C-alpha cells in the first residue's frame, strides 16, 4: 500500500538557501517512516526534476541524514529571491509538490 509523503513525514518545509537556491526539508519522528521513504528509491534527482521542472544540473544535493531522520534537498532557483518576478521571496511555499509524492 502506498502513502503520501505528507502522511509519513512530521514536517515538510522549504526555505531559501541564499538568494539563488531553495532547500526542502523532510523530517520524521518515526524511524520506520524515515527508513521506508529512504529505501523506497522515490526521492531521486529524476523525481525532484520532474516535480519542480528542473534540469539535473539544477540539483545541488539530496542528502539523507540517518541520525536526524531527515532528508535535505537543495536546488537552484529559476528566479532569484527578491526580484520583480519572484512570487515567494522566502522560498517558504516550495515544499507543496512533495506533499502528494506517493511512497510504496
């Protein structure tokens, strides 16, 4: 049975990582949920590129922190923070595409 990532994680959030990058954090309180997501193979460069309409070169890193039971995903912003075309100056609304990601 598959579950949405939002139902497995305790927290999904996004934030600026400087004016030119976004960082997504996926945090868990249950080790079983973290291990399930990590071992599913769903969170990959290909998945993030598809969700955020990015090229692979835009992915800075995807890191699984076992001790913290968290995942950090950083990618280059298409529009830098604070410019006239920026609709999310703090990068705080960019985690939404991850919410519906299905985890087997």
